[in-house]
C-alpha cells in the first residue's frame, strides 16, 4: 500500500496525526506500507527568529492575548501527551521550515525519510531546536545516516526547491486545505489528526482492494 502524507514540520497536529496513524498501522499488523512524506508550507514567508517564543509569535500573528495562546497550547500539549509526545512550546523556536523540507527530500533520496521526519518533529516540538539552523539540520541528518557533505550541498544550493513546489502544487490540485493530509493508494483521503479508529477503517478499506 502506498501512503502519501502532506505535512509541515512546524505543525503540531502533523506530529499527533503521525503517531495516531502509526498506532493504526501497528494495530492492524501492516508491514507492506510504503510511506512518502510530501511538503506543505503553513507559512512560506515566516521569518526564523530564535529570540521570540512560539507563543508570543502566534499571539502577535493572530492578534490574540498571550493567555489565550497559552490556553490553546495547553490543549494541544495534552492531546500530544495522550499519544506519548512531550511538547514543550516554551522552548520551541519560530523557524521557517523550507530548509527542513529540502533535507526531507534529500532523506527520501537516501531512503531515510521516515527517520529524518521523526527527528525533525522531535527536535522542534520536544527539544526546542532551531530547524532552520544548518548545523542543527546537519546533525539530525547525520543521526539518520546521511553524510554531512550531502547535507551541506543541499543547504548551500537551491536543491529540491522544485520538488517542494511540485508537492505543494499537487496538494492544491487534489484540494488539500490543511495538514496533515493522508492519501492511501492514490484514492482514499483522510484530512487532519483523526483518531486511530478512523485511520484503521481507511487502511482496511484501502487494503481490501
């Protein structure tokens, strides 16, 4: 079964949805799944700023009070905790994710996309790392077995920029309006961080063909 997942490294629901999808796959004992992560940019113009918290940035961007943002993040943190994830929005750094997506395309080429995707999400949401920082991206790629030289070559060029654009265009073509967005075998779509049972149902339906 081929599964395409559109997501952004900056999206908390993409990490939560990833865990729920993985639980569904495990519950069904599926081992014949090919997963490909597609790029989606929630904010392509976002300026990386390690000096402002994610909470303050969202408050400024949405015209919300810090208290409102904290309450919202508390709900998301609790949701993540239910999936075994320890989000720390006090540490998370506001960062443009384009370079992270370029490294994900390199990882796909190297057969390491799943590992790098997990490392990037964990780095941003749990460890407070700057995922637009070249040394950080190099270190994460190396943890997955991708050489520093290959990583440097990508970061010092515009490599995979067209691949990112192609992913985004395809998302528009099939009507993706938000992420995470899952497509099973090119025909069954699931939008959002749905519950495990929803994912199981879709996987069973797609697998029955």
